[in-house]
């Protein structure tokens, strides 16, 4: 299980160094990313929240950097396209793939599977779903797809450990991004780090 951020191509982006990635792919977030990969992740999360500001968010800055960061720094509810991807590395089979409209800020839906309603969907196309049945969690890649969609069953304890590991990966990324922001966005470092923690539904780094 890995936290992944959906990436779009941004060939003309020049506000800070960012890596090159295939469009509509995923970037795994953890504490081992290069500075360029962290720059890509911060760019993408800021871009996810680059909406026309509401009046209560104040006027948008006129400089390119301030304009690009304005939504990330002022939106009350932030979005980070992606989610927790579950795959079997030995068979290269994906069992949960974050779909359209799914975001990393809702990763705690996995806890709802374990300790709440027992079921959660993770976007659509594919419509990946996790369902708890007794002590087992059944993972289906596409609940609305044709017969034969990949399925795996893991124990509740296994899923709980996987979720805890993915949460730690997010926390490690946030710590790394905080250091990156101090180097590349010194005037906005604290605000950007706090915004990222909200976008990923994490406690702020100390």
C-alpha cells in the first residue's frame, strides 16, 4: 500500500525546480523523494487547488508565485488527487487504484473500512472498493467492471498495518516537503507546509 499523487504534465512550469513525469501517472509520496520530485508534488497539490478565490479569501496576489499558491494557502477545503494504491509486487497486480475525484485528503476512509461502516469506494474508472467481512477485508479493483476484476482478501490486521505504513509515508513526505519549502519557498515555507498537512489530512510537522 502506497500513497500516490496523480500527476499531470507541466512542461512550462518554472516557479521552482520540478521533475519530469508522464502525464496521468502517479508519484509515490514518501520520505525518499528527490528535491525535484518534491517540487513536482508541491506543484501538483497547489495546482489541484488553483481555483478562483472566494471573497472571504481576500484578493489574489498579482505576482506569478503568489497567484499560483493563493488557492493552496487560502482554500478552506484542500484536494490532492490520488489516494492509497494497493498492489501485489510479486505479480504486479493492482487491487485498489485511486479513481477520478478521489483524493489523498480522504485517506482516512480506510479507517472507516476497518472500524466504521466496513466499506469504502475510492473514486471511479476504476471503481475500486474495500469491504470488511468479519475479520477479512476484500479489495476489488473495479466493482462496476466486467467479471474477472482483480480481487484480494487480507486480514483486518494486515490492512491496519498497511494503512499505518502508508500514513507514515505521508508523514515522512510532509517532513521532507517542509525542508524543501524552507529552501525553495522561504517566504512561504511555514504556510505551504501547513497547507500541505491539511491537504493530506495530517498533523503539522514540528
